[in-house]
C-alpha cells in the first residue's frame, strides 16, 4: 500500500524538524504523487540545499521542486 500525499508531506516535515541546518517552520511542503514541492523563505543557500537533500531522503520520492528563496537568490 502506498503512502498518501499527506503521509509523505508529514514524513518530510519530521525530517526537516530533525535537521539542525533547517528552520522547518519557514518551509511549506506540497506533496502529490510522490513529488515534493518546497516553498518559503530561508536564511541561506546552505539551508535551501539542506532542505532539498532532506526531501530526497524521504523514501519513494520521485521528484523534488525546490522553490525556496534565499537571500541573494541562491
């Protein structure tokens, strides 16, 4: 049985909360058919990259769209 979109989004939320490099409260998550879309404003390019890596860490994810905005457009 496949996880629902909400379960996939919840799994990523838990991973982001555990990552000390990421402010999970600043990131919105949309999940649909094993695609994750990240949105919001983060403090640095490193945080943006860490959040994307965390999204790929979630089992079964096929695509990550990173729409996070960091200062300087990075």
